C-alpha cells in the first residue's frame, strides 16, 4: 500500500484551496414558517443544522398599519395566541451559534393585512420591532427573549409604496448594525418606481435584495431566457451596491408559477453570475423544501441544489475525504 508524507498532504490541501478560490461560491437563504408541524426536519433548528443557509427569515410579522397592533403569524409552525412560539427562542439561539443570521420578515403574502398609513406609523412599527425582537433587553415577546439579526421586508407587489423608506431609516437609527433585506417581484425597470420598496431600496440601507423569480413573466425559462436576463440585469445594475439573490420556489407544488428544477438552475445561475453583486439564491420556503422529499424526490430541494449553488462545498468534501484516507496511510 502506498504511503504519504506530510508534505504531500499539505500540497494536496494547497491545490484544493487554490482551485476553490477561483470557483464562485454563492449563499442560500430561506424563509421559515407556514405548515411545519407535519414534516420531519422542517423545524427551525433542523433547518439551520443543514448548514446550507446563511440567512433564515421568520415569516411573518404582519397585521400592522391603520391602527392595528403588529402580530406575528407563522402559520401552523407555532401558535402565537397560546405563547407556543416562545419555544423558538432556543432554536433561534442555536441557529445564531451556528453562524446563521436570523431575520424577522415583515409584511407577507396578503397585502390587506399590512400597510403604513403615515410616517408616525412607520416610527411606531420600528420602535415595536426593535424593542420586542432586536434590542436584546430581555423583553419576553412572542419569540421569547431574543435578539434577532435583522429585518426582512417581504412586501407584496400590490402594496402601497409609502413610508417603507421611513421605516428602514428608523430601524437603522435604532441599531446601525441591524441587517436589512428585501423581497419584491422580479418585474422592475431601471430608474422607475414600479415596485413598492423602490424608495426604501434607494436609501442605500439594505445590504441584500432577493427579487422573486416566480409567478411573473421575468421568471427563468430555459427555452426563452430573454426576460429573465433583462430582469437580472436591471436589478444588478440599479442596486449595484447590494447583494442580489435569486428568489426561487423550493417545490413545484405551489400556487405560484414556474418552479426551476435543479437541472434548470444551472442555466439560471450561469446568467446571474455574470454580475459581480450576485451572491446566491433565496428559497420560498422551508415547508416546500422538505415537502419536495416527501413528494417522492430523493432529497429536499435545498439538498439537491446546495452543491450547484456553492461548488466549493464539493471541493471541501472531496478534500476532507482524500485527506482522511491518506492520513491513515502516511509515514512520518
């Protein structure tokens, strides 16, 4: 049996590292919430323990504006009314210890459940979000005593555009280290305020934006990529100081249209990676992700695309396997 010295092992590691530096490694983010209780490994802690995701957005804080009291609604994942969601405090802490950024997503799918009718309402919502979810001051809120990493603005395309910029400014004034991210439909023309969050994004306070490339004409179609290419170009050009992610569905079993299969995703990423500020994909959502396995596929959707999105993971795994194998046979 061949034997290996330490120099040969170090050389192998250096070669793998050099190759990895030249490979574009993107990140994955995901929304968490909705129908979680009936699925194995869909809970928040298990989601983070996959080590696939850099950011997890808790969806949603909604029911605000026009005098309404903000209220989180995580679907069947937990019951806010019975304080059931306080149990998420331990999962949130576990995620953060793993290096995953946990965000509170505000807004949601139904634009009738939220709005900002005035600058004063934006001020009040910012104070509520900070005090209950971001301050770390020991307030026992719906999620227990937590200090989340940031706020995600998930605003339906039919929503009004007023005062989201005020909300973003207020949040950053309360904590400049707070992460702000945003999700909008992918249909957008450079220089036009054709999306509700346009003025907010133009404040320059958001670090990441994940346009939703599903349910719209700009969704990726491998047979005709023109609309997708134009949309990615528009987002990457207009918001060049932000990280751009592709918002995609994690399962074809969705009311939204145009699921991108793992095989098709390679083509979409090839186009998106032409832009320097493209940084990864955002998945909607963990329920659909795990359900992809239960629908008869060999793994959750995120498992199947992880090595496509982050090619360096392939190199790291192979390097570890080869190093472990050769480490068993080396001679001093």
